[in-house]
C-alpha cells in the first residue's frame, strides 16, 4: 500500500498491512512551487522506486491519497511506467484516463519521474495529451479504480 498525503495528515492504518508493506509519502498536491507548500521531489521518487522494487510487478498495489484525484493517480501512472517499460507512456496514460476519467495526475511528480527515469519527456507529454482541455472538477474525492498491466508481462 502507498499512502500519499499532506504533511501532518494522519496516515490510515489498514488491518493486515505490515509496516514494511506500507509506504508513506508526504507532500501537497502542488503542481507548481508555492511558499509554504511541500512539493514532490526526487527523494519521493527514490523512496517509491525502492518500495516497488521489493515487490513483484504481478502483485496488486493499493495507492491512495486524500481525494484520489492528483497524487495517487500520478503515483499509479509512475508505477505503471516503471514496472511495465515495454508499454508506451501514452498507452498507460490512456488506460489511466479510461479507468479514472476524474484523474488529474500531479504534474510535478510526473515531470520529476520523467526526468529520473530518463523518459525524454514522454511521460509528461502523455499526461498532457490525455488531459488536454479537461476542466478541474468540483468533487471532494475520486472513485477507486484498477489499472492493470499484468497481461503485458
């Protein structure tokens, strides 16, 4: 399980999830740097990659944030790109958009991951392409979804 929450926000404890199987990342859902706002950075990607490398790509992974719209959808996109490098970034972004039309992946996290993973801007472009023209939605939280690329193994 990966929890991506605001700094200081309590992290839920889920029965049956051992602490070693629960990654906690803390940053705000900021798309641009702002005073007093904790933005995602490279250290978050290092933690994320170390965590997912301990598991197998075919294992299911629960990723959540407070609303399920920005941070968790960006994290799911990044994880899918990392675990399934043979699948095109645009195909992953389209699959994400299909199962989560409310998704507004955190652009900062995606941009940093794109750089760290040396994807040449393809991750950032894929999110921009699939989200082009989408207005911000007035919802308090998104709906759970499954993004499954295990068949690509």
